[in-house]
C-alpha cells in the first residue's frame, strides 16, 4: 500500500470514527427525547440505564451503584424496559405511571425479592403506557439487538465519545466508567 493510500485510509477511518461518535451522542439525545425515563441522584455524571423490573442483574448493578448515587458522584437516568418475561410490562408500566417514579423505583429496589422489583403488576396496562415501554424496548434494541439488560450508556469524556456497558459488569468496570465520564 502506497503512502497516499494509507493517508486516504486513515482519513476515511477518522471520518467514520467521528460519524460513530456523533451518532452515539445523537442517540443519547434520542433516548431523552423519545424514551420515557426518570432521573435519580442529585449530582455527578449521568449514566443512562436500561432496566427491566424483573432483572436480578439490574438489581445487583443498582445495589453496587447506590453508594455513588447517595454520595452525589453519579446520577442515573432509568429507562424502564420489558424484555425478560410477561410480568415485566405491568411492572414497568406501574413504575412509569407513578407520580414520583424515582422514589417509587428506590422503594421497589429496597424491597426487591424473588427476582422482581417490589412493584405491583398493573392489571390493565393502558395502550399509551404500553407504547411508552415499547419505545424504550426499541431504544434498547438499537443499542443491543439481543436486548440484554442492564445496559448503560455514558459520555466517556476522556475518549470523547459515548460508551456502553452491556450486561452484568463488575463494580470495578463501572467505577472506571464513572472516572471516564467525569
């Protein structure tokens, strides 16, 4: 490969990288604009977290991140999804329909048992609420076609791009992500 060809290839790769970074940043904006979510925490970088109410890994992740939330080092934008089982949609809808979804989520997390957030299942999910959860599901699938949860998106300021953590992650990985997000 000639010197000129390498230069063209490098320029093409840099342009593609910038496009992917721009797409990822646009995606975070799309999640905020099109998804139905709520924010927990008072200060710190924001991690956008796709959570299924019936996901034990999501619960474990939250327990590990909770000290960072309480100390003001992290905020979570919770995007409820229903991808694991039939009980997920009624629980996600109950959460989103709550007057104070952040408080409801924290209480439900504290009472987590038998693999579920401590939320009652909404008996008849209104079509608008089912559509809101389905939009969240679609946003999750746009990140990961397998719809694996938990799924976290965050701005990696050190690398200048949006990064993701898909599936169960050790706390050390999440702590490194928090450092990168500051």
